[in-house]
C-alpha cells in the first residue's frame, strides 16, 4: 500500500493560498483531500435549511470540480472526525495529516483527539496558521501576558506586520501532487439531513472603490458600503492574507476591522471561559428580566422600533445583518429589554450565515459592557438617534419594515427612556459592592 498524506479541509475551503495545503503538497507524497461533515456539530443545528451547511456544501462542490482537473477528488465523510480517520487509516497508509489551526474550544479538543489517534498508527498531525495574520500569543505585552484592550494590541499588530506576513502560499506550483483517483461519491445536501435555504451568497471579491470609500459608507445600512466578505472569511473561501494586503493599500479603516477579527480570535484562545461567562466576572451578577415574550418579539422583528425590526427581519430573511445594525439590535435586547446577552448571542449563532464564535461572542459582550475593551455600560444606543444618523431617509427601514409609519405597525413594546433608567439602575446595583464600584 503506497503512503499518502492527507489535507483535512475545515475553515479553509480553497486551493489557492492555503498554508496547510501548501506544506502538504510540498512534502512529496500524494495528497488526498478530505472533509468531514461533523455529526457533533450538525446535530446541534435546529434548522434543516441551515444556510451555512449549504454554503459549505457548495464550496466543497467547487473544490471538487477544481480537483477533477488534476485527476483528483475530495473524500467527504458524514460522521465524527474520529470515525472518519479510523476509516482512512484502514484504507490508506497515512504518513501525515495536514490541517490549519482552529481556535475554538471544541475544535481544539477534536484536534487533540485526532492527533492521539494518528499517533497510535505512527502517523503525524501537522497544523499551520492560516485564518488570521497573528494568532494565539504572537501579539502580547512586554510582560508576556495577552492584550485585553484593542488599541495597544492593534498598534503592536501593525508594528509586527511585514510583507512576508501577507505573501500568498504558492500552492498552484504543486497541484500535480494531488492523489490520483476517480471521483469519489459526492454527497447531496439531503443525504446529510439538510435542504436548500435559497439564501443569496455575496461575491467572494470586493470592488476597489468600495474599500476606498469604506470609512465614509460603512455605517449606513441603506447603501452597499461594506464588503460582505465575512462569510467567505468564516469558511476560508478567501485568504485573509490577500484581504489584508488589499486593506493596507486602500483603507486603514477596513484594516482595523480585520485586526479586530484577529483580536477576538486571540481572546477566545486565551480566555475560553468567555463562551459561557462574562469576560468581566462582575457582569455575571446582573439580574436580567429575560421576558420570553419580549425576546420573541425581538427575534421576529416586532418591537415597534423600526431600525431594530429592520435588522432582525433582514437577519431572518437573508442570514445577514449590517454591522452597525448588529450593534443597535444587540444594545436594544440587552439595555432596553434587559435580556441576557447570551440569549441574543445564541440567536445570532443560529441565524448568521457568517457566524463565527469569537467575533459573535466579542460583539455581544462589547454591547453588554461585559467584554474586553467594551463600551461603558452607561452608553446605551437610542434607536431613534441611531436612525437619524445612519438611516435618515428610511431607505433601509422601508425595505424591511414597509408598514412603518402606518396604522398597521406595532406599538413600541417598551419605552426607551424608561428602559434606559431601569437598566442603569440594575447595572449599577450589580456592579457595586459595599458602595465600591467593581472594576468594569
């Protein structure tokens, strides 16, 4: 039986400029592409029309078509990763499995388990940095501790950046190294238990003019002012190196957004407790109201606040929500309704096509005031003022809430001014012990 190497695709669904793939192909042995539809993850998805599964399925189909040009094919499993690799170790003489780093808690446990299995079969598990520019402890304070404030982190990030960091991996030179095989059976969506969501997927490229105008246009949901590349970054259908290089050339503001992405990945890696707990422990003392009817109204976009309802309806309909509106709806749920940020985070996790644990958690904890480098708890977005600033002509609102300003539109479920005072009182009580304000 001839020895092979395996490239295990996860959050890196592309052949071009892929770190692990580059090193696998360069190693000299035939490289078998593999993907696992992880049943542990899929079993937690409540919606059989989950658009993320469809996106992955479509991306894999595209990969497979590319691989066929080189006489190869991707071997896809619908199982646990452990079972998939037991099967692979039985069918092939595996020298090494190559993959790119994943920083989420479950992914780290999964990789350790697979690594242990491979070692028992005298096979190696080799992983590489690919989905961010700087990872783990590459950007740290002088004393060796991780940054928890974004601005000094971003300054050091920029200082450490060099041309080598954004240089693409030249994988194309080695495509002849793919394992030669007739096409493997490609599973249908139905065979893994899902249906088409029929969501429109944004392009994997961004126009130069949009990036150049990003700073001026990004906060206005009524215009196409953002790249909408987040889903492609999430699943690795574009390279973070190529986008960073583009940002360096065209937009400092866009670059900052990419640095935030690295920052939140680092926070999740260094402080995995944020998945279930507030980064600032004092905030877990807040007494949330958690009114289920009000939460349902928020979920459905029936709060009586047009900008909030527009955002939630856009999310429910498309799997996308404009970033400025994400902040507005999060502030409303937490500060107007006094509902635990974890409820909102979980709902976004179900609905967002670009759901990424680190960014989603970071964004919700920022809105709650409980996260690292968060807005102070007493800063509470006023939906009316946010509308005046960012959708003054109701361009965005009219698209998603056509009944706005008619007798058919629902009355506000809460008075913002009264809700603001209520929240300030609850937060102050939670964050104060023995008349001493806790650190926040």
